[in-house]
């Protein structure tokens, strides 16, 4: 059976440029669409957070407007989260996980990963282990920010030279947070040495480079998860 480490942010806020905080967490659609895809594939999915804290859903991700005005979709998201309540209430501790125990690591987004996973030396070491052992590393939307925590002994970034995607500067601007953000994901990935690929704003866009699989935005979550499943089938 394929084993997947499902790493969820433990942050409930994002510290903005002026020092104020923006309520956040994980983005509901990104967690639900990916988790469901992996479970439906029959995989063994272990949810882990920094410190084993209970993850917080970004309430904005459950707003009808954030889901194309689709009330049924929002109800579906809420129901799925309720169905896995026991799993989310008692996640494993990220710091206790090893790449040797899993076949793949996946990180759903929301602004939360920009607050904690992006600066987590524990996750940085762990994701480098996955990469160096030839295992699949996957992240969607803002979650590629977590890859920024990785660093080699010589100070280099393991993902330099990889083609990656993630939430674009244009999408952050259209979401209204670009001017308040302490840094922008697309900019940081480019500065780190990634070859950044972007599709049309808010439309599905998935990039695969060797064993690294990334998705641009919430709409990319299901296609990304399906690509990962297909790759390991």
C-alpha cells in the first residue's frame, strides 16, 4: 500500500508586512480535494502538523463567494471536514516523521504554510530527505512556500533549477493581499532559483519536474492529486 505524509499547516494567522495578523490556516478545498483523492485511491494517509497541533481551517475558504457562489460545494466541504474530524483533531507530530516511512509527501495550502512551514527547519530537512531519496514531493497553491525551508549544508536550496508553480503574484494581487504581504510566493521561488511556471489566473495548472509535483491554485488541487496518484499507481 502506498503511504503518504499529508502535512498541514498548524498556523491560524499570517503575519503581514505591518506586523498585524491576518486570520488564516489551511484552505478547505485544497485539503478536502487532495485528501479525498488519496483516500479513494486506497492509500494510507497520515496527517501531520508542526507540534501535532490541531489545524485551523481558513474560514474565508468556506465562504460561498470563495467557492464560485456554489452553496452545495461549501456544504460538501464542510461535510467532508466533519467526516474526518477525528483525524484532524489528533494529527501526528511533524517533527517525529521520517521520509523512510512514506512514499510521498503532500502539502495543501492556504496562507498558513507561509507562516510556519516556510521557516520550519524540521520540515526543510524532511522534505530534502524525500527529494534526495527519489520520492514524490507535492504541494499546491501557497504550500510550495514550505519548500523554501529546505537548505543544504552549503546553504544552497535543493529545489533550485526545478520547474515549479504556486499561487502567482497576479493572483495575490487580485485576492487583495499582495500589498500587505511580507513577501510573495512567486517572487521568492524565482529568487531561490526555481523556474516558475504559471497558467491563467485561477485556472488549473499543474507542473511536474522529476519527482516534484506542484499546483498553482485551489482549482489545481484535484488535478494535481490525480497526477500524483497516477504516478505511483
